[in-house]
C-alpha cells in the first residue's frame, strides 16, 4: 500500500541520498554495475555518462577512472550532480542544448554509459545517441545502454499500466529492437542482460554492453 504523501516525502528525505535512489535498491544498482560497468573501467580511462542526473551512478564510477564527463539536458540535475560529486576533482559536467551529444569535443571515451535514460527516449533519439556514441568511443571502446524490455514480466506490467506515452513515462522496446539500432549504428552487442525477477532492473529492463570495432 502506498504511503500518504507526507509520509512518502519524509521517507525520501531519510533514505534517498541522491536523485534516482528511489528506483531500485542500492543492491539492485550495484549488481548491474558489477555485471556491466565495473569490469570495463580503468584507472587512466576517460569515461562518459549520458544523463548524469543527480550523480548517483557517477559517485560510484568517478573513484575508479581517470576522468568522468557527465552530460545532462537539465541545469537542475547538473546542479545536484555538482553537489553530490563536489569531492571528486576528476569530474567534468556538460550541459546539453538538446537530446544530442555535442560535436567537436576533441576527446574520445574508452567507456560510456546511459543508465535509466534510454527508458524515456523515443527510438529516433535512442538511435541518434547510439550513432554519436560510436563516433565518440575510442577504437575498441564499450558502452552500456539501458532500455525498457517488453519481453520481461515487469516490463510488460509497466507497459500495461501506462495508457499513453508521456515524457515522464517509458518508451517501450524489445531487446531485438535495441540490438538492431546498435548494429545500424556500427556497434556490436557484446553482452546482454537476462530476465531475473530477483533484481529490479533485470525483471523490467534490458541492459546491453556494446563495443566499437578497432
């Protein structure tokens, strides 16, 4: 049963450290990172996060890499991220003008990830980001993408409960659609998540590790 509005607000103040912690438990998040992120991070690597939000994933990634670039379309989210990551001197935050990565950065990334972001993007926007990721990754670089999954039990349940598309809702896809977009963007699907109802994200979503050829 849902908490009354005032009790829910109090719970968030006590338990949610950064924006995003209210979705999935820290253990759920950590398992995804252990599976799809941590093994591909290196101390001297330049890494990018698309949709850094309040910095909840960045706070876990920044200590493990040489440089972390955080992109977001929201000034408000970047302010929150700046506060959450203030003690990390290797973080650079970039405001996006629209749902597109900037051109002419003059840098390449060894690893990039978009966690809890593609869920809310239409297919054309997802494909645009994938093509841009291909251009921004180093040869042999990798990227994590995280989308909804109509073929997962909780993904279908979420779809059935959302009567119309909304900007705050989800854009629903299947793993096969994501794989096709990645292929057409010049990326290879190196690893795929499996449905697992014991994990909030694996029960609802699809997570893929993509690689750029050398």
